[in-house]
């Protein structure tokens, strides 16, 4: 029997024709406050998903190419159109560009490589996912974002992810939406629970853990995943909920972090070093580590800590003089 991977289940809350805002999730992780420093220019994020509305006004300037690994459109590798909406929404959270209308993504100057590994029904064979990962590696992307999962541990998929990490590619995955709100029970979805991936759980905009988010000891961190506004099919916009919406917040954040850290250290950081830079930029929310991992991705936390250190240092110096 053929096993399939599917989009992490999500809920469409509302669709709208037009909008003009910085999404609340992008605000919550403090992305706008570091755009003066970096907007992710030169970073490439591969979205392994249902494709993308490549003509969407908020996305068309960010897409640098892609490939279709599904049977949609007669298996034409050069047609990676999204018929589902999931992939377009994910892409917008990562890198919708700032154009004075619509929405803006976490890393609005990052590049998007659209790797269609899920069909119009949101379903994909493991071979499609694996080949999509290998393609992203060949294209030398910086980050892979996967808001997809299934109940089966697939060794070939695991090996492809390990190969990506060995090539210094950060692999971000949604944790899954089978949670019951109880941290004493574990809910596993693959590839989100592999140790090598950055597994992202969901919180709401009030920073409370989402009832649906999976809990287990491989959760790395959390990001906004409820009522997330982003790009959608036919040039429209939609508000969606699910850990599918959390993962692209972290993928976009990593584009900003990698660009900033490489400049600061004046060299290209390795995948483990970049993971460490990400975890430095988290704040605990008081939930169980099996629900929130290291906490909420919060891009200005180091700036805040530096200010506190400077204040304490100055007070100590002045107090001793």
C-alpha cells in the first residue's frame, strides 16, 4: 500500500479580496523591528508545498523559479501552480514583498523557490517529497520550509533531510495538528519529529499554546499559528490556522538571522551555528517544553538583553566610582 504525506491540516477562517497590513504574526515575532538591518536579501527559501500562485502581486517579484514533482498538470515539471491555496499562504508569510498594499512577509526581500510536492488535494507521495528535497539541495537554497506530514517514519525521507542539513541547509517543519492540549500525551508527525529538523509548534496571538499543536520532546520552538493573514489563490488573501502557518514564520526569521549573522561574523555560519543563533532569539512563554520547546521566536531578544546588560554595567560602574 502506497503511503502518502499531506499538508498539515489547517482551517480557512476568512478570505478577502484586498488588504493592506503587516500581519499580526509578523509583528508578534518582531520582524519589522529588524528590517532596517536586514530584510533577508540574498537568502533563498524553498517551500515544499502545493505550489504557488506565481502571479500574485505580493509574491511574483520574490519567486526565482521552481519545479513540479506531482502529477498535476500532466506531471509538467515546469508548471508549479497552486490549486489548493496552502502553498501560496505559506509563501506569503515567508516573503511577501513590501509594496504598499496587501501583506508583507517576515523576510520581504528573500527569494522563494517553489517546489511543488503536494497535489491539488494537498496530498503527496514520499518520492515527491524526497525528490523535492534533493532538488532544493541541488539549487543550494539556504532554508527548506515544509508544512506537511504523515504518520509514517520513512527512512529515505529521513536520509534526504540529513543530506540537506549536511549541506548546511536549515530544514523547518510544522509540528502537526493532532494535539489534544495535554502535554502528557505525545503526537508525532513525520518529518516534523525528526531530530534534524527545526520543529515548530503553534501559539495564538495572545501567546497561548494552540489546542491543536502536537506535543513531544522534539519541539524546538513556537510561532504564531492562529488567524494568520497571508496571500491566497487568485491574488486574494486569507486568514488560516494551523502549525502550517507557524513554520513559515520561523523559515522567514531564519532568512533574516542568517543574513544578519553572516554579516556580523564575516563568514558563512554552519547549520548548527545558525540553529544556535535562532534559539538565542527565543523567549519562554511558561508552557511545557513539550509544547513550546525553547519558546517563541522573538527576533529582538538579543537587542533587549544587550540593553539590559549595558544598563546593569553602567549602574555598576557608576556605583563603584
